[in-house]
């Protein structure tokens, strides 16, 4: 039986939240959405342009701050079936106990910074593990990039992975922000003495949800850039690849290739031609720039800053809410949003 339409709320009106809302509006009919709410704690005069853009699309702006003259979250929260938590820095985790007490809530997802919010997830890795799950933690954009490279060369269950080591080169913050832009390269602390930074830790934890051991280590360095991340990967295989590296790349729809060596050029292509100016691939490999021996694959890949996690967020909703014809629908969304080459 086809389910009734549902109401959803996106908590957060930042970079991820507004792009996610635009995608929800774009697929509103296919996802069987009735009302789409966006919640922001405080609405300021300088938010008016954003409000106008969203309200013209039929989105309802609401706030937790009484007296703004807007719909209050308290007045509609019990009519909401699904919550997209797009805040960061632990805010989603702070909200989680409240969400667990909502009697009519059917599902919710949060972004990478909210580790522990629910089952860690990204499209193409552990789809079955979140089907009908109530709370899901969509892993970070760099976790997407690292895990996608592993599955492309080592199999969906990493059956051919011996060991891997990644160095993540991070952009410091989103293009529209001015809070964390560093003036020089900053090396991150290793959080685990064996695994390294959170990128490998999160990949390992995600594969644990399907009882797969992932032998991965990672380090990261933040650069004075607001454009794209990159990752230098070194993968050692148990057995030589049966097919060519190019065939492995082509068989993974979440990985794209490019002949561009400059991240600013690639970023600009995404701004021109991607939905909402985004690139949604999990990782973008530089064609012809891999170092391949019998059992090792080394090279560079660019990683989009949030498009990949937004795409997985839509997929999480489809799986958690058991959307009618969901598998076919997500394949259609993949086809529309993912390019094989940039």
C-alpha cells in the first residue's frame, strides 16, 4: 500500500540545510512530501533574501524563538513525520533526546559532525542496515570520499582490502563563511593511536554496521582554501585486480573522473553545471594520474564539500521512510545528479 504524504522539517538554514531544502522541493512529488518546513533558531533582517527564495517555493519558515512573527516549531512539531537535522558542532546530538520523545516522529537523520546520532550511513555502502531505522547519522563528505575509493577497488565488502592509508587535505570552511579560515596549513591530531583521524575512524565504524573489518588509517591537514577537499590514498590489495583500474572506477556510479588538476577549475564547473552549483559525486579521481602496481593503487582524488552527504541524506530518507518505488526513484536521482566526468 502506498503511504500517505508526509511533513518534513529541515533544522538549519545554512549551506547544507538550504541546498537540501531545494532538493526536497525539486523532488517533492516523487518523495510524496506535503509540507516542507525549515527551522532556524533566530531569524534576522539579513536572512530576508533567503526567506524570500524559500517561501516562493512553498517552504514554510519556522523558528524556536518566540516573537519573530513566524510559525513556531512547537506548534507544528507533532505533525512532522521526519526531521532533517543539518546543524553541526553537537547541536543535533543535543536535540536528539527531544526528538526521541516525539510521539509521531517516524525518522530523522543528522550530518557527519553528530557522531552517535544514529546508524552511520552513506549511499552504496550500508543501505540495508538503515532500512526502517529511526535515527541515522549521514557521515561526513570526506568519509564519503574515503569509503567510496575503498569500495571501488576492494569490493562492496572490502573483500580484497589488505590495508590502506589516506591523507585528507581539507578546505577550511564553506565558501560563504568567515569563521574558521586558516592562514597556514594546520595538521590535525590523531584521535586514535592505531587508526588516526576521524575520517578513518568513521569509515571503520560504518563498515562495522555490516560486520566488515576495514584496515584503514588516516591523517589530515587543513589548508587556506574554501573550495574543495582532496585525498591522497594508498591502497594495498590482497589479490591483483581482475579488471582494469578504469573498469573498477566506471562500475561505481558515485565516483567521477576529471582531467583537471586544479580544484578551483573543478569547483567552478560544479558551480556552473551542478544542481544548486554542487557536485554530488563521492569522489573525483584525476584521470591518468594513478600509480598502480600489481597490488597497490595510489593517487589523488578531489572530494566535494557537502554534495555527496546531501545526496546520501535524500537516500537515507527514502530508505528510512520506505518510500514507494524508492530504489528506482533513487536511481533516477543518481542519474540526474551524478556525472561520470567533470
